[in-house]
C-alpha cells in the first residue's frame, strides 16, 4: 500500500437494492486505488442484497446489516466507523466513475487549501450508461442563503475529515430527504466548495426515487435549514446587494437594453464564488485554482 496517498473512506448505505448494488460495489472496488476504505451499511435487506455484498466482502473493508432509521442514520454509522482523511458516500443505485479516487487524491495533494470539492455533474440510465453531463455550478454560503441551492451533486462531492469534524461530525438524521443539503449548508459556513470538470460520480435516473416523488418535501427541508440560520449584519447587507443586482440584471435582460455582464461579475464577487474553479495545469503538472 502506498501510504503517501490519502486514505479515502467511501460509505454506501443500502436497503433492498438487489438490482443495482453490484454495479455500485464494482464501481468502488475497481477504482484501482491503493488506500481505499470501503464500508457498506445495510438496513436489514431481504431481497438478495446481502448475497451480493458477501460475494465481494474480501474487497470491502467492513459491512454490517442491521435495522436503521433511514439512509442518514446508516451513513452516520458508516462514517463513525471510518478512518480516512478524505470522505464521501455513494448510494446503492449510483456509481463512482473510473479514476475518481485517484483524481480526488491528486487534487487534495496538489491543493492543501482545498477541503471540499465537487466534480462534473453526471447522470446514468438504468443500464449504467452515461446519458448526460454538465459543468457544476459554483456555490457559496451567500448563494445558499439566497436560496440558490440547485444542486450540489452528492455523488461527485468529496471532503476532508477536518471539515467534517469542524461541521459537527455527523449528518442530521432527523431529516428524511435533505440531509445532504443540510450538510453542505454547514460546510459552506466554514469553507469553500471548489468545482472541477473531472468525472467523479454519477446519479442514476430511475422511477420512484425520493428526489422525484417527494421533491416538495425535500425543498421544504432545505428551506427550513436556510430559514433557521441567523444572518449576521454583514451577511444581510451583502444579500440585499446581491438581490438588487439580480433584479436589475433580470430587468435589463428582459428588455435587451444593456450588457449585463457587469452585474453578474459584481454578483460573483459578492457571492464569493470567484476563484473556486480547479483545473489541471499541464506546464506545472499539477491542479491549480483558476481566478474565474
């Protein structure tokens, strides 16, 4: 084992996901990364999921099967067992894309100031085929407070344990749907989310997902998290400036009477999203942060 590479902990929560769990497991254990800790937390599956997990248990660091109160409770169990200094989770119907762990390891080694990073937004179909990608949006605390939160792709997001610990060291498992957003919201109060065009993880589009059937409830949990935050005086002033600029830009774009780039540049500066893009610099042979 090359101990100079970061130890990366990946958690997979699962319950009765026999149709997809094997693809998820293979996407993790076939990364070819030499310092991986992979933990699977099963909620007591009865559909054959456990048979698949047992097939690959020699490649899995640890797995347990016992009742839980939901996905976020399972994730908290898994992260409590983990030891890696880089952390992420991949749900039991989603996948990591090839070289994801090597990419994240390299970013964290080249850029020690980066504690939280999101890769390319990627989507797969029922067969696991890549069907769409898009460049990730830049996010910040002020954007979240302005209720511009769609979406940080969880499957492509990794962070350092130091940030996890600083933000409380757990996911709010009182929430049923928006535990991911609530975690990002706490992270954003402490650090910067960087974006990269690297392919990292992919979300599987399928029927019956909670994100589709309970979107109204998801958004309600998101808004509750934001509304419970106490704005500082400076944040209140900044937010009002951003909202005024956005209103002006929308008005001018509607009537096509002015170049609005000035307004959007000002908004980017106020939101603190400038300089959060990571690219690979071939002359330096390293990842660098671009001022754009």
